[in-house]
C-alpha cells in the first residue's frame, strides 16, 4: 500500500508500506478520504511546531474515513463495506488522567501522526489502516468527505463544551480556518445568539458568513474593525481564539465584557497575554486540547443534518497529488479544508 510520509520540512514522499491484517478487536479499513490539518501543515512547512520536531520519517494524517475490508476476532456491530469515521484519539485507559475521565490528557496517548513522543506515532494517511474497533464511528448516510470532518468538528465541540453554556451568548471567533468555521457551527448549534468572526482573508470570511456568522470583519482591511465592541468594557461573553496570533488575542480581550470566557484553540506557539486587562475584567482564560467522546457526537450531529460541513470541504486531491494538496491546504485565499482521496 501507499502512504504519505514526511521526512523533513517540504520533504513529503509517497512510499510503499506493508499491509497488516487486523488483530483481535481491530478493524481493517480501506481509506477513502483524509483531511489535511494545521498540524500536518506545520510538519510539512517547518518540520514541526514549537518544541515538537521530526526526528524520524512519519506517516502524516489523523482526519480520516474509509470502508471496512476485514474484521478482527471479537468485533461486533460493524460490517464489511461499512463507512467509518476513525477517531485518531487512542488513550491508554489506565493512566491517572484516563482513570479520572480526562482521556484527552492521557499520559500514554497514541494520536495518529504525532511527533510529540519518540518513536513517533505513525499517522493514518495510508491506503489501508488497521484501527481499534473502539475508534470507529459508523458513518452511514454521510459521504467519506463528511465523515473525515468528524475530527476537526470534535475539536470544536470540545471547545464549546469548555466554554460553558452558549444559550443567548454573544460570541467572537478570531481566525476563520477550519477550526474557526466549525466553532461558528458548533456555537450556533449550542444556542449562541450574536456571532462575530474576524480573519485576514476575504475568502475564509466568506465561508464564515456561509457558516452563519452574523458579522465578519477583515482585520487586514479594517484593523480597527472590532473597536465598536470595546465600548462600556466590552461586548462578548465568549471568545474562541482560533488563530494562535497575539494581536487577535489582544483585540479579542479588549472586546470581551467583564466575567467572560476565552477559549484558546489556536496553536501558533507561545504568545504574550495582556494580563492587566485579563485581570481587571475578571476574564477566564481556558485552553482546549483535542477531544474524546465528542468525536462520536459530531458524527451523530452530521448524520442528523444538524451540522453541515460539506460547504467547507473546498478541495479534494488524488493521492498522487499529495504535495499539491499540502501546498493548497495552507493557502487561505482559496482553501478551508483540503482533502486527499485515497481511492
């Protein structure tokens, strides 16, 4: 089988890998679609992010869906040919945090396509994937492209959960890449009233409008665009900071009303925080990292037609054009979510 392997920054190769049969409790999957994530782009463009660096070749990818080709011993409730969304989250189930129900903080996490540990955790961008049955969400009624969006949607559902009640709240979303746009969808589904989104790209802001944002602001064209929300100590109850950029966080804090909640999702590296404003407004600053059970909730919401991700899959490339797919995925003038078709 073929797999997409990163060796170093801008050194992406399609290589042959061996196919293994499923063991007990496992499922063999013929991959159909894989979405290119921001972390995949960091490995491709920079060889890693922050202190996380590539130390050996690694298969990329963790947003995937495919069809069952074989079932391991003891697997029930799934059938050959069935479409699955595959969660990349594989906590150990035995460490301190797993025992406390914080599975996304597992000390021994095996998350597809991660260079955090060494040896690295190999990713899911391969024509044939063997996964634990517990990772597999039946995606009947969805397209493979939709099913592959379950992972970034789960990230946003987890963030909305961390923010607390959304009912009637005013929400600011800074950064309208895939995570920002899916946060708009998730926050609206959870009952948010006013949603304002900011970005530097007219294209992604047009997609934010399509996702249901009440207002979008192009901060490249109108850097003062949020200032109207600064009056009387601020407007927004919740900020989803999805850009990882210090200026976005600073302007977002200025637009927050006292007692509001900031949820940081963007991972652009360490950045300064305006602590005086944070303290004076009694704001809560929360991180939001990955997900766990929200993965299956996201699949269910898509199946019920309550969240529609189709408009935000902007490109699909064949496996043979993987390099072009990665180059396009990082271009916010034309891409929200670029996917790779494996068959």
